[in-house]
C-alpha cells in the first residue's frame, strides 16, 4: 500500500496531475470610468500558473477573448481589439498562482461578467467575476431654445453616463413635465449622452429643473433653469408682430413729423434734425 501511494504521488507530480481550485471575489466589482482596476483571480493551493493556460473572457460578448496567456506568452489571435493595450497579467505573481488581470482606462463597454479560466495539462478550473462600470458624467446643461408651440422650449443635455441614465424635466413644484422621449447616443467606449427637449408654460416662479439620475450607481444631477416672465410675454408671435408694428408706426410718425417741420422751417433745420 505504501509503495502504491508513493508511486501515485510521484506519477502525479511528474505528469502535473495536481488538482486546484480557481478563486476570486464574489462581490460585484465597481469600476469608475477611466480608472485602472484589478480583476482578482488565483489558484488554491497557490501553485505556480507559469506553465498553465490562463484565459480571461467577457461573457457578455460572443467569443469575448479579453486575454490569453499560454506557453509563457500572450496570445493575441482572437483578442477583442478594445482590450489590446489595456490588459495584462502580473507576470511576477504567476509563480504563486496569482492570475489576476489588470485592466486600464476602464470604459463603459467593459461592464459585464468575466471568466477567469485556467488549464494545466490535466486539470482546469474557472471563476466568474461581475464588473459594474460607473460613468463620470461631465455636463448637465439646461439650454433655452426659444419660443416653441405657444411656450418656451428648453433642452437638457448630459454626457459621460454609464449605465444609461433616466432624464426628466420638473416644474416649479417638482411635478414631472411631459416631454418627448429622450434622445440617447452611445459612443464607442460605451458611454451615454442623453438629451431631452421640453416645452414649458409660464408659472408663478418659472423655475424648471432637469434631473438626470441612475439609481444603480447612486448618481443624481440636477440643473435649474430660471426664466424671467418677460421671456414668455414677448415670445409669442402675435406679440412680436404687434411690437414690430408699433415700432414701424412710431418711426413712420416721426418721419412724417420731421418732414412737416422741415418743410415749414427750411433747410437749416434738416441738418439739425438729422444730427438729433
Ligand atoms: C502559499 O500559501 C501558503 C498557505 O496559505 C502560504 O504559507 C505561502 O506563503 C503561500 N505562498 C506564496 C508564494 O504565496
Ligand atoms: C495578485 O497580485 C496583485 C498585484 O500585485 C495584487 O494586488 C493582488 O492582491 C494579488 N492577489 C493575491 C490573491 O495574492
């Protein structure tokens, strides 16, 4: 029996038949856009992974090859272009079973579930990590677009979001104003720009709020727009036409008056009046 056990252990040793477990964090990893992060993954027991194949895959993407290390080399054949230049293993840590992946300049499209898959000649194991990417929204603006359909048009625009935010316009008392559907644009790095137009009517306070929020990342931004009521007064087309007509009338009247005075008082006064 003793001899047999010894032989088995020796055979195991030479054929690399050790079994191992692949481990990592069970908690969600929250990464802030633009930061560098580590996706932890390691072997238990902490045997060397230097001669193993280490694969990192993004499970949200079909054939989501994020990184491959095999025969002591990085294999780039099927690597997703957006991960080239941004991923690496800690080479100096492999000998003690640390196969964590370093991911730099995190972008929106990095969100997902990552599989750390490790194969030796005889054994393999895997661990799945969840990553949430939190955008760093940069601007939220309320722009006055001028008179629209009997009210005042306002535009709210916000960019740099991840995940996609919710956008609403609120009136003076915090009531939701009905607006069209938001316009959403997602850039190549996976960040969202959202825009929402609204037409507001005059109220007592004329203070309007654009609120952009994403509850999953606990992010909320508000932008206030205050309008002076004169904007509403002079904005409607008939008001503008009547103002224009009034002005035209006044100018015509003045011209007539000048003409009459000039005719009465002679050429010297024409010069005088023109100077006025
Ligand atoms: C491997 O794990 C053992 C037991 O947990 C620990 O004593 C040892 O220092 C570790 N070796 C390395 C290289 O991390
Ligand atoms: C693996 O290496 C990285 C980089 O040095 C380190 O931050 C991490 O804590 C290591 N993980 C383990 C399990 O030793």
